[in-house]
C-alpha cells in the first residue's frame, strides 16, 4: 500500500473537533471599560449636552480640548528665542520660521552644489580617481584636518608667500585659507605654448601664454601630486595618501618643496621667450 493511502490518516481527517472559545484581548476589554466610564462621567455630559452620549468616542473631541492654549510664559520664551536669532518676534512674516524667509529673488550662487569653497571643490575633483568622488572628499577632509592640527609653518624669506597673507601662526586656524595660500603662492603665471614650424626649419616657436586663476591652481596642484606620487610610501592605509599631500603642502609654504623650482623654471622660459611674441608669422596667424 502506498504510504500516503493510510487508513489512520483518513480517520484523523474525519475526526470531530470542538470549536474553540474566542477570548477578547485584555487591551480591548480595558478600552471598552474606559470608554463606558468616560461616557457616563458628568464632565462629558456637561461638555456635550446636545449630543447623544452613546455615539461618542473618547478621542472624538475638539482640537481645543486636546491641545491647550500656550501660556504667557511659553509665548515670552518663544519671543526671546526669536530675538536671539536676530528676528523680530512681532513681525507677522517670520511667524513659525526659525531663521526667517529668504529675500526674493534668490541669488544665482545660492545652490546646494556651490555650498563649498571653490578652491576646495576644484582640488577635490583633481584628487578624484575612477569617478569616486566620496573617496576624494574624504581625502580632502583628511588633508584639511592635517593642516588644522599641524604646528604653524616656518616661512622662508627666500620663497615668500603672496603679499598680504596672514601671519604663519594664524594659518592652522583656517585650513581652507592655508590650502588656498599654498596653491596660489606656487602657481605659475604663464605656460609655454609651441607653434610648430613658425621658428623656421621645422622648429617650434615657444610663446608664453598667461593663465587664468583656475588654470594656475590646476597646474600647481598637478605639480604637487606629481611630487607626492614620486615619493616612497610610508605604509598602507586610507590616510597615507592624504597625509603625504598635506605634508607636501606644508613644505610648499615653508619653501622646502621642489615645486618652487618648477615655477621658477617656467617663469625663466617665459621671460626668455617673450621676444617671440613679435614674430611676424605669429602676428599674421593672429589676424
């Protein structure tokens, strides 16, 4: 006989079972008792004299009964808090707003993508590899933290920073200014552009071309990254590369970095090739 065709299993399927008694949950019973007590209370009958008490629900009350009006002390505290934020507590336009409404029309630079410093955003994009922007942002945060916690730099008089820069002791207090000052101080003013065949005999004509602010910063930071990549690593870990970049930035401020030599060489080439700007063939091409 097949194991599924068993007579005992058929008998169990035909057995008569009693219906279980349904028990109300204890919470439902307590809620029903509370409802009956609330409906039968004299305060309920006084509050709703014209309504049928049997159709009332303990939560079917008016909003004024649920939320009591704020006291004068609470109103005064809220007004003091608004005054602490620089708002007029009696101005109807700022009612319910913590910082007030912005003035219209909104400026064009008020955008969530432009909430960081422009130099930090540009250098972060230069740090990015394989489209991993979050990793580049984490590296930039480590670089700024290193500059913030490092001791004040010792600026060399032979390689001074930009005129009007703050004292070296104030630079760690503002790491973004620290980074911007280092990049702008070592950034070249010109680059060399080669015009093929204009020097005669198939030779290229080297001409200095001025750079804009973003181009200068890009060139300077690329030089810093080249120096960092050529240095031997001191270990493994996600913080090693940002620390090496931050150390090179400190070396730039102190005048110990080899990036200064690249800048000086670029300016020497531009000074030597500035006579090529009067080349007649270059003038014809410009026309």
